């Protein structure tokens, strides 16, 4: 079965430090991978995606993610965290067994402390 | 730019009542989706539509119904509400499917069934 995992419920980072939010996946075929962010009482917003090509994907708000096929990972990164980055982050992967709909991770709460 | 609009934002239902969650998008997207988000869980797909007149079940369709009479509107109907349907519901849309296109989300409807 296809799946996506976000192993950390919460990540705490000091402002100005680099941040990483982890995501691993299990799919058949080529993975299509996404990161979305959810601010309090808001809908999800797209950050970035990997379909094919360069393993390092750049997205909105200075975020980037690295696709690692051998480790089946797609970790979200940012070189210098801002307090305004505090939010809930979701990783998602395309499910070829369910008409190509997305399977979503449980989410990781990112807290950036001043 | 309105994007995806959901109404109502909040609702409390009694067990056995029915209601319709409204969703409309102004981006001329052909794909639309309904998700539910439970605490500590990722999004679960309830129903989706690939165009007007076409709908299909997602992962958790029981207790819900949808219709898609126009490109813009995709209402979700809850019949005989149950406490298990207490959740936050998100509507989303995308231009194209196949799991590679960006989904745009509404702000959500928070539903409590008591």
C-alpha cells in the first residue's frame, strides 16, 4: 500500500536557525510529492512539489525540499527560520492505486521561538 | 481574488440532523475535492469530481453525498449526522488531476455533531 509518514509531531527551532521537517514515503512507480502549509484557522497552501527533474526543489517563502530516492524521503528545509514560519506542515504523495489522488501525512507542527 | 469559498465557517448539528456544506470556486478548475481533517490526522478524501456531472468516492465517503451540477459549485451533503462526523471539512480545487497539480483550498468548515 502507498503511504506517507511524517515521523515528528512537532519540531521546535530557534529563530534564525535552519529547520528541517521530515517526510518519508512508500509508493509504486515514480513519486509525485508535495508540501503544503496550514496557518491557524486557514486552509492549506501549496509550498512546493517534486514531479521530476532536479532533486532539490525550491518553493514559496524560502522553503526548499530535497528528493532522495534511495532513502525514499522528501524533507522540507529552510536555511534560516522565521517566527512567522510557525504553522502546521503536511507532506503528500500521489496514490496511483486510487485514481492518482493524494495521500496525506499526519502533519508536523513547526514552532519557531524568538 | 476569491479562490475557493466555503460556507458556513462553523456549525453545530444535533445527531440525526442534515446539512449541506457549500463550496464554490472561481478559477474555472475542473477538479474539485472534499476532505475531512481530524486532530492528529492527515486529510482524508471524502469525494472528488473531475468535472460537472461527474463525481467519485474517495477514501471515506460513507454518510456523505455530493453533486456537481456546475463547474463552480461542489456541495457536500451530510445526511443523518453522527458524532463521528465531527471534523473540519475542506473543499479544494485544481486545474487537472493525475495527482500532479496544485490544489487550492478553502478556509474550512468546522462541524460539531452533538
